[in-house]
C-alpha cells in the first residue's frame, strides 16, 4: 500500500511550550487515520504543521515522497485541507466560491468548470450552486468546505474536526462521504468525538501532551467486557457476582450495576444468566466503547460516571 504521508520525529515549540514532541506517523492510500486526544493535546497544531501552515521546530514531513520543508509548493499540490472553521465567504454563492478556490489552486481555466461540477457532485451540492453561502445550513457548509479541499483531486485530505456542530443525521451523511472519498486518497481525520473516530477510521493515533501514546489499527484494540445493567426490584451485587458468566459486579445507584464479564462471555450470556436467575432485566448497555477504554487508560484519566 502506498505511503502518502510520513512524519518523522516532528516537534513544534511555541516559546517555552512544547506543543508537539517526537511525533511519528504515516498515512497510506485508501486509509482513514483518526487523530484523537483531549483538548490541548496538539491535534490542531499537528494538522497545521502537516498542511504547511506552521513550520516545524524539528523533524521531517514527506507528502507523496516530497519533503514539505524543502519543496513546499510541490508537496502542497497533493494536499487538501479543511480547517476546524472552514474559510467561507458568506456573501458569495457556492459556484462563485468554488471557482475562486480553484483559481487559488491554479487550476487551468479550461478545467475549472469541470472541477467545480465534480466536487459538488461528490459532496452532494449539485443543486446548491446558486445558493448564498450565508443561507447554507451547518451541514452544507461542512460539505462546501470539503468540496473546496478536493477541487484539485488531492492524494492527501486533512480534515480538522469536520463533524463539529453537526446533528446526528448530518454526522452520518458526512461519515459516508469521508469513506467514499477515501477510495481515491488517504484521509487524516481529527476529532475529539471517540464514537465518530471508531465509526469512520481504519487506524487511530492518540496524542496526549504533544506525544503519540498509541498508533494502531482499530481492529487491534482490545474487546470490552464491562457492561452496565439495571435490574428491577431488590437486587444485590453479590447475587449478580454469582452468575455463571460474571467475573465481578459493583452496585452503582439503586438499580444499576457495573458487570465485569468472564473472558469468553458475551452480552447474550449475561442477559440469559440474569433472566434464568429470575431477575427483572431493565437495561443492558456497554459501560464504554473499546476505544474509550484504551483512550482513558492511555491518558491516565478515569471516565466519570
């Protein structure tokens, strides 16, 4: 698989503050790489350095084999970038804005109309060309931001918090768009929403205090075995702990319990045990997702209940 981005020992300092320290990562064609971390972890700084908006203090960045520091113009031709706040002009219409962006990208004049049409089609904006940007919904503004980033058919697409402020329906649509775009390029996707990263990404890099704490395929994160249940009537944790597939049980509230399953047990086994014990099962939900478990373990912060 082609390596489109290779980052080696990347550091960025702001005065005395070390925002990034010794960051190493790579992005391959057809891959969606999620960049995760708490606020202040260095995610946006990392993306700005990778896009060429900030110069690194130390380290090397290669885009499609081209050194970003030594040949910035050549390397940036392969990049598409959507910032956390898309640089939109509300007084322009969609077609006017995309045409303007195509000219900034120095696309040949005879190719601009075709590039604008193709970008709108991929982002679901076919019927929005004459609409004022000021009148677009948040979801459509995000689509337009992605459209400007893919006008020149980049090999690398950098998306900084693309689902920020979207409702669940818009988020689902954007997830589908990101997966579709990944067929032609590699995508680096930054977010603080763990479920979104788990839903759309192939790999994840977790940053904390400017350092990489994890770089792994999502398929390699360990399976979760902790569940939260609610039982009707008077029930004690000791009763649940004696069930065949339960390794431990802790009471949380009047009806709630946190259940730690045995290694090979499933949620179906737990539900069956509870019902067969004559207990009234009201709710059975995962305590937190696999990625959440890894995330909180790595950054050393315990999730609040």
